[in-house]
C-alpha cells in the first residue's frame, strides 16, 4: 500500500481530483512543497530527540537536513489535534501565501494517515526565549541595538498580520519562545500558521483560551474574548521582557510576589523605571529605553479599547508619534493568589486579575 503526502492539483477540467491518503478529495496547494513521511524521518534522523529544538502548544519541533543539505524546522503537530484533513489543508493553503520578513516562512507540509507535519525555514539563532531568558544554554549577548530591532521587527510582523493581511490573523500566543532570531538577529514570528482568521465583518470571537500565563490579556483570560488587542497586550509584556531580560511567567520580581508587568508599573509610578533594565546591558540610551517601556504600558492597558493598533505601535517605537502620557491608564495585572481566576478592582481604579502563575502554555493543555 503506497502512502504519500497530499498533492496540489493542477489538473484540467476532465481530470479526476487528487486523493489524500485517507480517501478524501485533495485540496489544491501550489505554494508549498509536499514532503513524504519518509523524507522527513530521514531529515530528522527519525525524529531523534537530539534534534529537538522546541515544543509548543501545537507539537514538537525538530531540526532537519534535507537531501539538498538545506536545514529546516519540522513541526510535528500534536496527535490530539481535532483538525480534519480539510481544515488542515485549508489553513495550510492560507498561510502558504503569507510572506513577510518578520514571519517564519512555511516551506512545506505532509499528511499521512493521522500525521500532520509542517516544515518551516530554519532560523539560526533559535528563539528569543533561548537567547534572552536563558531557557537553554546560550552564549548570545543582546545589546540594546539588537533588542530595539527585535521589538520593532516583531511589531511590524504583527502589524502585517493584523492590518495588511486579508483576511486578518490574530496570533493568540505572542511570547518570547514564538519569536525566532535569524543569523542577524532579525525577529521572525512563528506559530502563527494555525491561528484563527478574522473576517473583516467580525470584531471579536469567543474561543477557548489559548495562550501563556503572564502574557494573557485580562479580557481574554477572564472571558475568552479574543481580539487583536489581546495580541497587543502580549506584545507589551514582551517589550518588558526584552528590556529587563526577565520572564513574565514568574511571579517573584521586585522582592515580592509580583509579575513582571505589575512590578514594572510600580517602578513607573515611583519614577524608577531604569531599575527594570537588564543588568547585562552595560550601555544603553536611557531615554529610548524608557520610551520602549512606556509603549509597553500603552499596549497593556486594562481596557482593550485604549490599547493602540500595532501600526500605531510601530510609529510609537520609531518616535514618529509623541507619547501622550496623560492618556495612559494602568495595566490589567495577573496576581498570583493560588486560587481560581477572579476579578477585582484595585485602589487606583484599574482592573487587576488573580491568576495562576504556573509558567505553562495553555495551548499544551487545550490544543487548538
């Protein structure tokens, strides 16, 4: 019995449609390469754990080397994925046409039986999580120029997904491990490929929460209301991580049980923002660094409607827009209470949220 990847159909009208391995009609894909399971097993040494380079909510990622010696990243989607063949192919068809310098490029895909595999470009310097937060042993040192470039490139990639691409895409899980760095430390947003699409006539959708503790926007964590402004919130938290070199998922910053965003806001109110800066950065332009942190606060305001669009964030980071701090309101926080999530009002009128500080991606618990 022969088993192959799904194929693109370039047939003439009288030609029968291609068939997927499980007998369903094929779906035309003309923008990506179709790999066989055998090819990908050879490329990854049968998915040897020594080639594992990451794991996310959708599955495990392995480094692979094709026969032409090109290195690739092979993402094996979780077996628990509820997507049918048609859904999978439809999403692949969509993301295969999404091209931007700050987005990871999809090279190919494969489906044989229950297997769902995506093949992406290999990005040399792994993830921002590895380079900045030390989840892996890394000799990378990020100076301010690199960090500012990562902020700007990520903002541009998100602005493209939110505002230029049609239909628009909301990522749902912006975090350091989903920002990959190429050989020149240019950022590329990964894992957007299976994000839900936003038709133009829909302003928000309700969905099971998929994201990572510490990055989740309050309205998303509490009510499952997902809009592009949830991505903006996560991006604001990411800026603070980039500036501080500290993880947002931990709740022990500032000498107390505070999440990174909460601690940063406290320093802002005390006029001590520079205390947040990563001590590994010996030299940096203080005014520019403070501006980045204030942009982060604009992105993480408790009320979603007060957060800027990502195109506005790009302008704010590039100094094309003056920051009107009089319009800045307090962020929505995640407080570690050890209890189930609940909402309460803080003394200054902002909204705070008590939420588990366990640093686990919710996508690992409830696959999308």
